[in-house]
C-alpha cells in the first residue's frame, strides 16, 4: 500500500472517529461473509458502527486522542466498534455476540474508555455494569421513593379520618333507620289500639 493511500485511509478514519471518546476492538478475522453481513445488520439496528482496519493505521490515525490506548496492545487486522447508547451497552452487545457460536471467531480484544485502555477481560467486566438506561431507572426509583413514602405518610391520617367519618355516618344512618322503624311500629300500635277502643264503645 502506497504512502498516499495510507494517508487517505488515515484521514478518512480521523473524520469517522471525530468526537468519539470510547470504542472497543474486536477480532473478526475468519468470520464467514454471510455472517459478517448479518453481524453488521445487527449492529446497525443498535446504532453501533463497525470498521475493519489495520492496527498500524488505526494507531497512527488516533495518535494523541482518547482512542489511542485501544491500539496499544492490539495487532494485525481488527474491527473497531463505537456508538450505541454508551460504552457499557456497547460492551454488553460485544459480549452477547461473542457468546454466539454463529459469529465465531468474533471476540473482544480490548478498547478505550475515558482515555484509558481496556483489556478483553475488562471489557467483560464493563459489560456487567448497569447501562445508562438502567442507571437512570435506579436513580429515578431512588428519587421517587422518599416522595412516595412522604405521600403515603401524609395521606394516611386523612384516610384514617375518612374511614372514621364513614363509620360514624353508617352508625348514624343505622340509628336513624332503627328510630324510624320504631316510630312506624309505635304509630301502628297506637292506631290499632284506637280502632279497638272505638269498636268496644260501639258494641
């Protein structure tokens, strides 16, 4: 490869990686063509970029950037992955793919996170961390929990008072119904007695 072509490749690589601070390096050498197409499709659906490049060119193109540590211990032809929700979700996806036999010999080789190099083992460790969405879910739960407890504490006395008022109202209603029944019964008894008296007088 001529020096001119190498410069073109490195310039293109610099443009592609502009603004990228975290990335992972994987081994894809030997993967079948149809599986490679399937792999790229899967990654695109998750907004993950894959670029196969020689380590020497990638090292020179990322020199002085936060991605440079990713290529310190790698060698030969490799694939660079970046994108996704964050480096954690990216690591989760890389490990998930590596565990599928259909994509062999796809395997993590390392990467760079926050300007620090990652080994293959560390990539697996990062994949076990909660992703950004999971972290937000945990954070929201922690934020809402005190509010929910406070709300329950504030509502509890009102609910208790309402229950007591309802009980008193039910008791008052039952007493009123009993009183009305007694009045009706007494009125009936009085009317019956009056009728009997009139009948006796007539007789």
